[in-house]
C-alpha cells in the first residue's frame, strides 16, 4: 500500500524552530516529487513547494520562498519541512502529498494522488 | 499572478446533479485536478487531467475543462458527497489551488 506517514502534532512558541517529516512507503520514494500544502484554520489549501528526493531539486511558491525550507533524505524515504523562527501565523495543518505523473500525447500530467494525514502545528 | 476562482458554496438535493466551477484566464489551456476534503480528513484526488477518475472514485464524478472554466460534475449526488472541493492547476511549474467550494447536500 502506498502511503505517506507524517510526524505528530507540534505545539511551539513564537521564535522557535521546527522540522516536520513525511515518510513514504510502498513505492519508489526517490522518483516522485513530494509537495507540501498548508491549510490554515478554516481556510483553503495553499501550495508551499516541492522536492524531488532523488536529487533534492526543490521549488518554492513565491509566497513561501525564504519562509520555510524543504529537504529530503532518500535513504530513509523521508521529506522534511522546516522553519527557523516560527510565527503565530504559521499555525496550520501541513500536508505532504505525492505527485504522480501520467504520460499522454507527449505530455506529462501531474496530480497529487496520495496525501499524508497532515501535521498540525500550533504556534502560541 | 494566476488565480483560480470557485464559488464559496453549492447546494444540491440528494439524487440531483451538482456542478462546481473553477474559473481562470485561459484555464482550458491548462489541465485541472479536483480534490475532495471532508471535515477532519486529508484531501482526496477525485479527478485529474481534467476528466480522468482515479481508481476507486465513483462514476458519478466527471470533469470537463474548456475556455476559462473547468467543471466538476456529480451526478446522482449522495449525502456522502457533502465536502469541500478544490480545483488545482499548474502554472509555470507551481501548483495553484482554487479557494474551495463547500458542497451542501440538502
């Protein structure tokens, strides 16, 4: 079974650092992009960025560039999302998702086909 | 920056057809995915590449995308379909989500 297992809920104070994780299993972790998505309380989904574990190629949404760091350790099939100094506005659920590709008519089409259960981060 | 616009809510009676729209400039030139999220749960992919259903998604879910609008259609809507639905597209290598639509089945 393909699954992404995320680390547990965190309660932090403003200014503290944090690193949360997302471990994949049941598939070749290195060869699928992992996306990170934020959901603030009562709000919608926001794409933060992505990483390709095989070579750690990383892309960020302009909204999150410089605010977080995405990394991966393919030896343990795990992707990470980290903050150097948390703010109250970082309070949210953070999801990781596997990006799957389908190849049709000479093009790749991507979708986030497997999601983790989310990590709730509370900064207060 | 590119934006995707969804209605905040859509209401439908059980057994009827629900249509949830997602609008963006020349959205038909991109391909769209749809995700369903029930309260307290992670999002689930229900449509990809505009109109393809992942394994396990009921046939009553269908999708289309043309011009400036993508549409997720649920035929014979059931109470279990009540959820938030998000459209998503790719633009310049980044993923964009619509604001989400709450589907109310009443």
